[in-house]
């Protein structure tokens, strides 16, 4: 007996309430944008400049004492957070100290870092500085710009690719689903105030790729079924295609999630935010390929008179000519 | 039907075997690394028995390229520096004063006496006493201009000579500025590379980024501050005639002169001529040494041109002091006792032995043509990197195991095939990474884990399709071949779109993000290869042997 996440034969109606799904998505997007507008993202130093110092000490961390020691240095806004992780040893106490970008300089100077290190050593003599990173405001500004360009470029490239391989309605549906995923991910990051840095941009782009992966598989089946069942109306074809690919969609998302959850739990705190973004992205990506991309496609309608008859069926490249 | 030509089978297995073979050294990382280091040392001439022994712990006929570990995994320092290219404009223009002075003096009859005026950086202003003939002065000075040496601006002049009332101005032209920027950055790159090589660390990355930036990554170094000590010092050495002494930095220096502080004596300032007699560029060697009082010093030697200039100057100026200036500070200002003809000398100051050694290294490697401003610096401790590697390893193994078990539960024997393909897939990623000398970063490990999850996708697509085809009861052979054919377009489209994003990440990303895009991109290629060819081949071989009447996927 095989393990099955989805019954082998499903005939669920995904389009009984198309407006409900679109409404839910629209509401979520509004919430995400609202959160982004109100709380904003918790940008890492990659995007707003400044310095982070990761400290490690065998003694328990007294955040208040750290703060008091650093306040005297007059470096402006300093945030100190204690980091907890199941992978840490008993006597491994880790904190992240973040110092804001200094107004008049591109990068925190070596003397300032030394002053911070000395001040912390006075509080906890065995303290180690396992990583020190500074980014000047000039670079951080550029990093934001390239990040935004990267995401827009990826979306544009995908739009063009799907348009070429399918029809413009498909491309539009896929891209709306993509934007939906990206916006919801940014919304979660602003709501939970998880640090948003360069790696998260990589995660966002992966989500773009992954969400598309799902959408394209469904669309591929829609394209095939549109040729096969010329009489059925679009809604039926869409529903059939989603049902047929459902088993695969769930399987793939599940295996990917399995792998990512392993990384989330065991991979250490340094990449946890990054992995979280991907896990979230895969969940919304799977949802959006069924409930957003396809619903949009349904609303837009598709041209049914495929100019070329499907005479290449049975050939290896049967479906690569669209 | 289910037929694969023999040559194709051989080719598929050969590709897998080659990939796994190339990946093999990574399984013995520490050992191969020791071997590689030893081999490099032997090539450099260190053929000691110890090195030979170290080199022999990994056989020579085995592949020895490893996946580079990124800074976030190995620990080390990362700096992004901006070369202050505009510094050079000023130095260039100011250094022209003696030549300008000599040229204009010859024209004294028409333009009268000349006087250097204070001016903005990057500009030379000369006042003439007979402004009615100023055109002549400008004309003479135009003779100094040379064509710009560059491909894009060939033929344009390197100087802009202007007339402003009774003053002539000399500036670099825009084309020359561009050409200078290019040279300055190239030179800075070369000098940083030389300095880091002198210190001798393993596999530093020194790359130009954009128009005027340089990215420096040195694994294994303790901190970015240490790295900055080596490369952040300009080490611009000049020998300038001393005009007088002053007690504050605000003392009036007079045109053509500048006030420089003393390196050791606080509160002492020297007024020196701004145009140097000789510069550090004309040094051929510098070594740490000791002066006659046995204090640490640096001895140096000039090249022939430098030696001639220095010799002539000392011969003409016996009895007057000159200043040895390092990065705008006067190290010492001895009085010239005699004509120094040999072209060698010694710099004394209050150095420690370490400082004199460092200074010698810097002088030998050459001065940076312009200052550096550090825009970004990161230090990652080796412990943190090791922790990340350990965590990543465990996560990979667990992710792998979970996916393997799940695949067998879902697809039975076909799941086993997919699993074998998955293992080959991960092996191929490492093989390819080693071959292209790619760098594995922490997000890169995440990329591999993601690939483990997604690599089964292509197989899942095919298996699900085979299941569907089996329902229409065409017999197992037909179902398998149809399953592959019909799933192909979905596999191709889905993976190309993901690949597009990987390419974009690679193009615009940097550092860890780029590492991620490399593993993601390679993972897509290998997973498509293993799913379409390797799993299919395994299924076909199994099918040929068993000839089952029914199959269950």
C-alpha cells in the first residue's frame, strides 16, 4: 500500500467560489501592505548601514549591563538581542549587538569597534567576538536598489518566458500569483519583525522561482487539456487540470517542506530567517498557483482555437511548440 | 517504446561516474587541502621532506579540486574599498608646477613675472603680471598637453588650459580623468594584491567591482581591522625640500608650499615645497634595518632615474634640510651633508621593529596611487563558520533521510530509483562545484537542501504521470514511456523558469547570495539530468530484466 497525501482520484471543485478565494488573497495582500506601511521592515545592516557584532560568552548574558556599558560610548541607537538556538551548547550565550550607521562616515571605524569590544570585555571578560560586520550607508543604499531591481527583473523575465511558451493570459495569471507571494512574504517579515537582509532577497527570488514551478505545472496541464477536450468549458478544464496535478503539487511541496523544515530546525540561527522565508513562500506559492493563478486565468479567459492542430502528439516534443 | 541505445546508456553512466569522481575529494576535505597546500609549496621551491610527505597523503592521480568554502563558512575578513580616484587629479596637477614654472619663465619678456596662486584641489592657478599677453602663456602651456592614452578617448588632450582674468588655470580634461581613474584602480588592485601576497595568506579574493571599487576577501585572517592595517595605508613616500618650520598647522605656507605635521614630535610642523623631488614610485627595494645607533630603520634603494634626481638635488642643496614624508607626515627632516650619489638611503624615525618591517613591506609593494575608503567590512570568526558547517551537515543529512523515506513510502520501488538518482544528483552538484571552482556559502547549503527537496519534483511529475497513464490500461511499458514523454514539457518549463531566477540572482547578487544562485542553478541542471536520464535508465534496465505484466507506481 502506498502512502498517499491526496487520494489518487479527486474531483474537487476548486472554482465554486472563485471570488471568495480572490477576496481572501486580496484581504491578505491588504493586511501585508498595511503591516508594511505601519511597522515597516526590520532591515538588517545590509540595507540601512551600521554594524552588527555577534558575541559569545560562557557567562549568562546581562543585556542591561551590556547596554549600560555601550551607552557611554555615544554611538547613537544600539540594539542588543540575545540569540537562543537549540544547537547551542549549555554555556554558549550569544548576543547580537547592532550599532546604527554613524552620520558622518561610510563605515564604522576600527577604533569605534575596538571601543565597543573593550566596553563589552569589561562586562564579560571571556567574551568573544565571533563576527563583526559593518556596512556603510552608501553601499546599503545601492544594495536596496539592486535587490529591488533583481526582484523586478526576475518577475519581468518570467512574464516574458511564460508569454512566449503559453498565452498572455497565462503569463498574467502567473505573475499576479508571483506578486501575491512576494507581497505576502514581505508582509510576514514586517509583521513578525524578522531581520530583512540580502539573504532574504535570495529567498524571495527562490520563492518567485518555486511558485512559478507550481503554476507552470498546472498551466502545462491546462494547455494539454484544452487541446484534448475542445468541447469542455474553461472552468471544467481548469478544475480537471488542477485535480489531475494535485497529487504532484502536494507531493513536491511536501518533500521540499520536509527538507526545509529539517534546515529550519537544525541549520542554526544564522540562516533561520532565510529558511523561514522559503518555507512560508512555498506554502503561499502552492496556494497561489491553485487559487490565484488559475482563478485569474478563469476570469481572463483563454483563446480556444489553437491555431495549430495537435498533430505532434506522441512525439517526445509534443508540448514544446506552443 | 522503452529503448535506450547502448551508447546513450554508456554516456549517462559515464557522466554520473565522472561527476562523482570529481566530487570525491570533498569527502576527504582536510586531507586533500593539506595535499594541495603542500603541492603549492613544492611548486614554489619548498621541497622539504615534510612537504613531500604531506603531498603524498592524497594520491596524485586522484582529482584534487575542492569546493571553496565561502567566508561565512571558513571565517575570515571581507572588505569593500572605494578608491579615492580624485586624489590623483590633485597630485598630478600639483606635480606639474616646476615644469610650468620653467616654461613660463622663458616667456618672461612677454608675460612678465609669474606667481602660483592658491587654488581648488585638482587645479593649478598661475598669475601673470602682464595680463595683456596671457594668451601667450596659455599657448605655451598647451604645449605641455599630451594625447590621452586610452582606447575610448584616443586623440583628446589630457589637459585643459583656461584663462581667468590675469590667471591661467591648468586642469585635467574629462577624458584624461577617466583614463586616470582606470589606471588608478588597476594600480590599486595590483598593489593590494602584492601587499596581501607579501603577507602570504591562502586564496585571497581581490576583485574589482564597478568603476572604482575593490572587493577583498581573505579567509583565515583574524579581523578586518588587521586586514585594513595592511592595505589601508597608502604608504606614499616623498622627498620634499623643506622651506621652514612652523608651530601650527594653520601657519601661512605660501603658494606652492604645504604645511605638514611631524610624525613623532607633536606640535612640530614643517613647511615644505608641495612638488616632491623624488617619490616612492622610484624605489626598487626597501628592507628593515638598523641605523648607526641601532634603532630600527628602513633602508631603501632608488631606481636609476630616481637616483639621478636625488643625486642632483643633494649636490645642489648641500646644507639645507629636506623632508622624508610618509602619507602626509614628516618622518624626518635631515640636513643634506653631502652629495648622495649611490641612490640608496635610510629612513630613521621612532619605529618599533614591527613598524619598520611593516613599512618596508609597504614600500616594497609600492604605494597606493590613491587613498581607500572602506564602505563595507565583515569579519567572520572561524568558530562561527565551523558551527554553520556542522549545523548545515546535520540538516542536509536529516533532510535527505526524510525525503528518501518519504519517496519509498509513496512510490515503492520507483521511489528507490528516484532516491538513487537523488544521491547521484547531490554528488554531481559537488562534482560540478569543484570543477568550476565554485564557492559554497551558507545560503549555498540552503540551496542544496532546497534542491534535495525539488530534485524529486521532476521524478514526482513523471511518476504521477505514469500512474495516470496506467489507469488508461495501455500496459506498463507504454505507460512508462508515455509518462516520460508527457511530463517532459512540464519539467522543462518549470525548471527553466526557476533557472531564470537563478541566473538573475547570479548576475545582480554578490557574496553569499551569488553562492546560493550557483548551487541553485547547478542543482536545477543536475536534477533535470538525473530525473530525465538516470532514473529512466534505471527503470528501463529493471523493466528489461523483469518484464512485469503489471507495475505499481
